[in-house]
C-alpha cells in the first residue's frame, strides 16, 4: 500500500470522527435513489455531510482496500467551505481535514 493510501485512510478516520463530533453523522442510509445522483457532490439529493458519509468515504476506502489509483484532483475543501459558510456550525477542523485530503491527492 502506498504512502498516499495510508495518509488517506488516516485522514478519513479523522473526517468521520469530526462528523460525529459535529453531530452530522447519520445512523440511517438515505434511500438508494438519493445516492445515485449524477451531480457533483450529489448536491441535488444529499447534504454535503451526507455525501461525505455515504459516498465519498466509502468510495475512498474501496480505492484504498483495492490499492487502486487515487484521483489526482478532488477539490473537496472549497465545497465544504461553501456549504458551511451560512451554517452556525464550527466546521473549521473538518475543513482542515478536507484540505489535507485535497493536498494528499494532489501531491
């Protein structure tokens, strides 16, 4: 397993922890039709935290476990910044973790 895969696995755990700490982690999976969105970040069917939990994190773990090539460009942190801008949630730590994801994948 490459260093990138290991770094990504570590930061995914941090993201999950932060989503739980912010009480944004959900117990139940959304309906399957909501997970099948073709829009970036499933913006038409899921909230950004739902997309992280039910699409991004599981797919990233699949790539890690398969030792598959990782995407080179993610741009996930700017989406998080936009999503959380108008909410009264201290998302700073989560956004920092997402910036690390962007950096790991880009570097």
